[in-house]
C-alpha cells in the first residue's frame, strides 16, 4: 500500500478554500502528497476564488467531483472515488449543515478529518427545543465512530480536528497557560468570564436570501459563524481551571433573529450612503427567519442543589454593529461578507487570585491591535516572581486570520502524517465536548431557561 499522503477537499471552490486550503494542498514543496479531488457544486477551475489555481490543479491531476445537493448521490460519488483512489485525509470546508455527514463518511473510509467549525448543525436550530438533545446525540455518535475507526494507512484510529485559532495562538494560549498554572498551584477554578463581540456586519433584507450568505437561507446564523469560536474559547478557559459543578444552566436575556430584521425599518441614512433602496423579498420566498443575528446568553456551572454557581459565563454577540462595508449586498457567488470587523472585550476572573482583560480591535484591511492586561494577587505575584500588573500589546496584520488558519491546516496535515507538534493537540475534536454543551445550551436558551448535566469527563482532555 502506498504511503503517499492523498487528500480530498469538500467545498473547495469557495473563498475559504481559495484563501487557505488550496495554497497549502497545491504547494509543490509538500513532497509526494497529492490533492486527489475537490468536491463542490462549482468547478474549482471556473470558480471566482479558485480559478487562479487551474494550472496547479492540472499539474496535480486533481479531479472535480460535482456535488448535486442530494446527500446520498454525493456520498455515492465520493465512495466510488475513494475505491478508485484511496485517500488519507478529508478536509471539509462546505456549508455547515453537511459537516457531520461528511465527518461520518470520512471516518467510514478510514481517513483523518479536518472539519471547519461548527462541528455540527441542524437546519433552523435556533428556537428549536429539540435541537440540543439531537446535536448531543449526533456528537456522541461521531465520537463512537471515531473510537472504532481504523486509519487506512497508519496503525491507529482516525484523527478528527477542528481548526479554531484561539486554541493555538497568542495571546489566547497565554491566558490558557496562566489559568492552568494558577489552578495547578492553588486549586482555584475559573469563577467568571464575560465576552462581548461586535461583528459589525449590517445586512439588508435581501442579503439573507443569497446563496452562500453563511447559511441564513437554512436558518443558520451568527452562532455557527464567529459565535462558535467564542463559545469554544470560553470552554477552553473553563477546562483550564475547571469547577466541580455538574449542572450547566443557560438563560438568554435578549435575541434578534432574521424575522425581526426583515420586518424592522432599516437605517435609511446608511442605505442612502451606499446608494440603495430597501426592498424586502416577497413574502413566502424566504426560509430561515429564525436564523440568529444578535443574542446575549448567561451560563452557570455548579452543583444542582447549590444556591450559588461555581462559575458564571456571559456571552453577547452583536451582529448589526459598525461596518466598513463598501458595497450594498453580496454578489451571488460570495461566501463571506467582504469586510471583517472584530471588536471584542473579554474579562476573566479566577477567584481573587488572577484576572485578565482582553481587548481586540481588528479590521480585515487595516489590521488591528490586541491588548492583554493580567492582574495577579500581590502574594501570588510574589510567589511567581512576577509583577502584579502586566500589559502586553500585539499588532495584527490585515492578513492575520488567513495566515493563522493556513498555519493550523498545514500543522494538522503534518501531524496526521507522523509529525509531533503538540501545539495542535488542542485542535482535536475531543476538545469540543464542553464547546458542544455550551453551543447546545445556547440554542436551548433561545426557547427558554435551559438545564443540562455535564460529566466530569468533560474536563479530562484538557487536564
């Protein structure tokens, strides 16, 4: 059996793949590895974001597997390809509703898997009281599939990774390490964490109905976009200094969904500035009115009978904030908004021993700045031989997010084929246990106050 690494990329004709995946997978410096196929409804040699790679795709003899949108038919085509050219790695960068299906298929073929966030989704899940339980059941099923899998080339089970940059990049890793250090010294768990993120993408009514607009058509919104990143980082912080509580409760204090935005009066000054008029789509022509835009949710971790929780978490996501948009709407083939804006404030408390204040101000064109303030109890600071107060600034380049994502994908491919860069262990899908609990609890809270049990095994992977 050949040991030449072979990869299949699902969703390879979009903007994400053009910026991140194809520059890595078609890099001639990767030795004998080969991108066997790209599966996408669009021919990557003709796609807006990927046609520039046509020569490299031809040189690698990369096939195009046209996806028809029928899961059974599409999986049948991929299975036939895998029989003809067995492959080692599956990279999933398609719309999120199919993530779980393709993860299961890849494991069944004996392949390692890299899957974009979110790990799992359900159509129109926000406001669905049955969604949290369904998501958890499917997540556990995929974990069992992985545990019983066998890689086709290597003598081990298949690996599954979710490349979420806050797990493996500074200053986020600095906070995780500091939390863990104080926890190991003192046993003090995380007591409070507050995160407010303004995504800054004002959208007009007709934009929600455009294909590729982050899943709004299917009832998926901000929770499956940037929101998942932040829930994952909150989970990482909790697991770095874990409380003993076994009950997770959640309460949503506010929410705005597409239904609200489409029926509310728009900002007329903003629309005039962009030179457009607001004409909502015809009634009945749109699906996914329950896709979330803004929401604020509170979580509590503690013992079921306790009067006070061990740990409070608050997360507010603001989608309709400031924008630097220069065009009025998505072009039909777009997969992302053309303007990244990221204003985020995070405050973390580890009892009275340690706290962090993190400020991020980032723009996709102009770059940005991250400022991290760490405060230590004076007695603890003396024990650690550190100053009680430190302030660290990080400059962000305009291409920062793209380069970080490329580094993660490249690092994971290296680990899959025998590398041992332990920094990427935190991207293992096992670390999604608590993330999926927070994710499901957010969806549950969109219906009403929500409670679920969390087992002690949630803390094991990060200890």
